[in-house]
C-alpha cells in the first residue's frame, strides 16, 4: 500500500487529494493524509454571506479559457452550478486623473486591435496614441533572454501604457508590478508574438482571425459557481473520507529516509512528516501544496539547493474589502468595475461592481462592491486594523465614485503571502527546481508558485502532483511554458 502525504489544504492540495481518491476508488493500492494548518480547508477559496449577498473573500471566478477547474466541477457533478459572467455588461474603467475612463473597445489585454475607439478614447495622450500607430511597424525580435513585462510593453507602446494598463491589469491578477514580473512566465504569448510578428497589434489580430475561423461558440470570459467558489471546496470534501483530513495540523519538518538507513532495504525512499504537536508518520511520497516559500523551508534540510530555489519565489499579500449598499438612490456606473494606476496615488488597486459582474451575488435592491488593496508595493496595509482599512476604502470610494452612502456591511479579508510573483527568470528557476525534484523520488509540488496563479492552474497542478506521487505517470509538469498562461482577470 503506497502512503502519500499532502501538505496544504488549499485548492491545489484538495485537487491532489480528489484525484488520489479517484485512483483509490478505482482500485489503486494507495492511501493518503492531507495536512492543513488552518481549521478550515480551501485556502483562499472562502465564500461568506451578509444581508442576502454572497461575498467572495478570495477568488470570485476563474478564466473560462482554462479548462481544469470546470472539468473538475463536471467530475464532481456540480457542472449545473457553473455560471458565466454577465459579459453583455462588461465594461471596465481606468482611473485617470481622478476620472473613470472606459477601456476602449478593441483593446485586447492592452494591445490595440481597433483604430477608431482607441484614437477617440481619452484614456491615452496624443503621444501614446502616436506610439501605438508606430507599433504596427515594430520589426520581429528574436526571442532572447527573459525580461520584465514593463520592458516589453514600454518597448512597444511607451511608459504610459505601462502605467495606465499593464500595471493595473497585472496588479489585479498577481498583486505585482509590470516592472517585477517575467514576460515569459506571465505573458508568454506576447514574447512569441514579438518574435513572430514584431508588432503585438498584428500578432493579436492574427490570433483573433484564427479564433474566429475555429467557429467555437462564444463563451463568457469568467466562470464561477452559483453558490460561490467555496462550493468547489465543499464538493471535493464530499468525496474525501474524513479520516484522510488533518486540519489544524501544521507540518513543521519533513525528512527523507534513504534506503541505506532502513533495513530491510525498501524499493523506494521513504519520507517522515512531523507536525506541531510532536506527531510523526512515514510516507512513500509527499505532495507539497503550500505556497512555494513554505515548501522551500520544509525542503531546505532535505536538499538545501532545492529549498533555496523554492524560497526564492516571491509572494505578495492582498486585502479584499466588500461593502454592501441599498441600491435605491445609488448612482454607480454600469460595468464590471475599475482599475487604479499607481500614479493616481490611491491605496486601492481595483474595484469590482459585483452585482453587475455575476448573477446570484446580490438581491436586486442591493449593490455589492469589492475593492482590492495591498500588492507588492503596499505590504504596510497588512498591519492596519479592519476599521482603518474600511475608512481608507470609503474615503477613496467617495473621491472616485462620489459614494457617500453608509454601507449596510463591510467585510475585510487579509491574505498574507498568498499571491506568487513570477519574477524574471521564473521559467529557468522552474527547470532547476524540476531537475532537483527528480533527484528526490516520491516528491511532488503543487500550488500557485509554479505554472499559473489562477484556480484552474492550481487544480491542474494538484492533479499532476497526484499522478506523480502515485507513480501513475512520469513527470507530468514538463518544463515548457504553458501556452495559455494568460492572466486570469483581465478586467476585475
Ligand atoms: C484575494 C485573492 C483573489 C484572487 N482572485 C482570483 C480569481 O478571481 N480567479 C482566480 O483564478 N484566482 C484568483 N486568485 C488566485 C487563487 O485563488 C490562488 O492562487 C489559489 O487559490 C491558491 O491555491 P493553493 O492551494 O495553491 O494555495 P492556498 O490557497 O494558499 O493554500 C495553501 C494552504 O497550505 C496551508 N499550509 C501552509 N503551510 C502549511 C504547513 N506547514 N502545514 C500544513 N498546511 C500548511 C495553508 O494554511 C493554506 O491553506 C486570488 C487569490 C487571492 C488571494
């Protein structure tokens, strides 16, 4: 009987547990234990309710384009609960000099593909529009070494595009800055388009033509679950035996026992897992599904170089604030919400009009507003009290939306070190990690620190890790950049 430890009970670890459970039910000779330090499972998937409204403390949806989370929902029998975003109302604004300016039609993740809407939009200065026109003639550039997203975007469109679009779009996804994130890890398609077409605009149009000719039916950009993202957690938990779940248990140390120290010599190496109250157990395989720095800390005594590589993956923190209002008398703009460039000098990074973005989130007479703060440049806010954060958010909502009404409720959620930042050289780091991991039989890694931060990527990472740990297939996480590693939230 193969024994597998899963450390971390967020969506990555839970997905690993689900796929192991499926193998077990189909007759595979394995058992597993999932260790989670918090009393609850689900990690940053947390759904709560207030005054008839559904509040997402963490992710509110996932990109429809990435199939793994929806596939899991089908397998769990909750596909009927999947809902799409109200794309007919999709409109996102950027705060420019204190005013909300709609992102013009035809901008595909900051790449202009239609001339007129961009030319007449007040979002960009004349100088930036001139750069966009010139970009059309950008010569192909051979794919070289990695660089920041800011460097690539600035080369094509100038600094204003970095400030007004690249930074706000990426801070909404990674809580990071365009100047700190790797283009090859975060926007590999941009690097490919530049190498092939030169101009990103021409590259994007070619991609759009291919998509149009595929005749696939139009799907909503975002998918969620009717009763909230935690419904996915509950459906997984419904399939797992209770005795396999050890909540409130922090793993403090893992040790690898080499065959030489064991008699009689086993076929495989084994692992000891030790947790906080002095408990310890032996396993044949370990899936580390924690944020990468925690995986690094646990692995450092086992393999120092691997520990250091994992600990080198940076994370930022995030704060979400959800406020509910009486809808009557409120004058909010239509659309999904707005993004705030750093140059506007606000604490808020983004704001979603939840009642417009998804059905089933708020009764008709309520407005639900969710704001994002924190990120790589504002770790300080984690030290603020909930009251201070609420006051700061309400002040900025007053300045931006003239929203002076008293909220019916306000909920603040702090997510410390939850968002992985794929820095320049991330893919090369992953290659080194994979090489070192392969030297430790029975070790698998899952989580948002590696090949995608979104919920679907985490589900896929858990599934791959389960297959690796169970020895069902060779290293599934091959070291090639995922083609569809696009940010999951182009518009909050
Ligand atoms: C505010 C916010 C909004 C987001 N919005 C979206 C979105 O809209 N769409 C989207 O696709 N993605 C979104 N994301 C990203 C996505 O939700 C996360 O990347 C994903 O949920 C991470 O899952 P995980 O299981 O890898 O990690 P986590 O959820 O962080 O889970 C890791 C778990 O490991 C446990 N752990 C750590 N150390 C130990 C230890 N030593 N022993 C035992 N347990 C341990 C932790 O307690 C935690 O529960 C968002 C993230 C945040 C924070």
